[in-house]
C-alpha cells in the first residue's frame, strides 16, 4: 500500500508545518552551491553576509531571506538542475511564505 503524504494547510493550522527546520535545510542546500567558488558571484557573496547576520542574530532569519530572495534562489537551483532543492523551495513557498 502506498503511503500518502499528509497535506498541511497553513490557513487552518501550522500543525505539521516545519518552517524553521525546512528553511535551515534549504539554506544547507543553497550553501552547497554558493560556497563553491566556481559558482560564486558578487550577489551570492553579499547573500552569504546576510546569512552570517542571520546566524549571529544580527539580521533577518532564514525564512525572511528565503521569502525576499525566492526568485534568485529558484533561478540558482534551476541553473544547477537541483530538483530536491526546488521541491523544498516550493514546499516552503506554499507552507510558510
């Protein structure tokens, strides 16, 4: 018997929605690309600074950064054909943004 993934609905309840955990995982997937010198550019260098601020508590959190830069993040994942990262990004967009 095939297991079905339980669908969440943020408009009813945030129960079962793990925005912080999923955001941290997405940033891990993003870093895989932007920390590679061959894939780096000035924009992602600046974005790494925003991530450092988020991690030190001086800046906005991961979810805020994902929300603000969702198109840039999506474009990067598409460029490198990272389907698992795109799937997670879409899930975060639907559930958390």
